[in-house]
C-alpha cells in the first residue's frame, strides 16, 4: 500500500485587523488629550491653589470625562 504524505499549506502570519488604523489612532489621540488635560489641570492647581476653590461644582470637571468614557465604550 502506498502512503501519501500531506503537508499543510503555508499560511500567512499576518492577521486581519479588528478595527481600521484610523480608529486606533483616534482612540490613542483621545487618551492622550485626556491625559494632557488632566496633567495641565493638576499643574495649574499646584501653581494656583485658589483655583480649586473656585471649582466648587465638581460636575463641571467630571461630566466631560464621563461623557468621553462612555463615548469610548460605544
């Protein structure tokens, strides 16, 4: 009886992308913008502590962050 050897075809090692590249760069940009905004806010608060007292409405600080976080979830 003859034995037939089957070798598997060489498959491409490149995987398909889950999301387009522009989408990934957009998310990275949003994260960097939020990080930069937080860092600048902390730097300004350290230089001018009275600035924190004027922000008695924490909703003005947290609401944009909450909206951005839910936007990232969607």
